[in-house]
C-alpha cells in the first residue's frame, strides 16, 4: 500500500496482536482500490484515526462495536473513509458527491469497487460481488438504489 498503514485499516486490538500481519485479514482488491482512489483524488483519506474519532472504518471483528455478521467490513472487503481537507480545497463541490462521480468516471482504474454507500459525512466502498449483475451500485440508506 502506498498511502495507508496497516494500523489505519484494522481494529487496534487486532493490530496489537498481529502487527503488520493484520493485513492478511483484508481483501487485496479493496486495498488496491483504496490506494488508487486516493491517488486520483489527490488528498489524504482517513480510515481509522483517534484524532477523528474513527475506529471501526476498515475491518470489523466480532468484538467490534459496529460488527455485523454479513457486513462487507467483517470480511475485509469494505472501507469507510473521510477526506478532511476536501471541502476546504474544493468549496465549489457538493462534498462527497464529487468522489462518487470520480469512482464512476474511473471504472477501468477502480474496477474493483462494486458498491458505494451514499451517506453524509463519509464514503463507503466495497468489493462485493453484486448479485444483480451490475458492475457498480450506488446505494443510499434513505433512498435505496440511486443513479449517480
């Protein structure tokens, strides 16, 4: 990984026990996609960070507060992140909507991102296999499937 440290992607307890080997619990497709998206956006992403109060945004284990048995996070296939400097450097944009467009416009480079959750305050990406045959799904908890 070019832009992220292992300890940013896994729970503190997992990193404390396994160290750098914790990366073995993550899917290589989501790691590659995260680095590639970070490269395209050109600004730092924050996954897990005490400074930003984020601790369950990568891998989630059964002891994790936000663990869900079938969540893509539980299989190491999902990442949530924020881009703290985005609104400062891109005041003309509507926040994360621009990142959703970047994902859609860069399908060849970001081909392993198959699902994007459209929420306020962060970006969720994962590399699940979509059962409806679509290559890329944008989904909102409020509105269901949406078109970006």
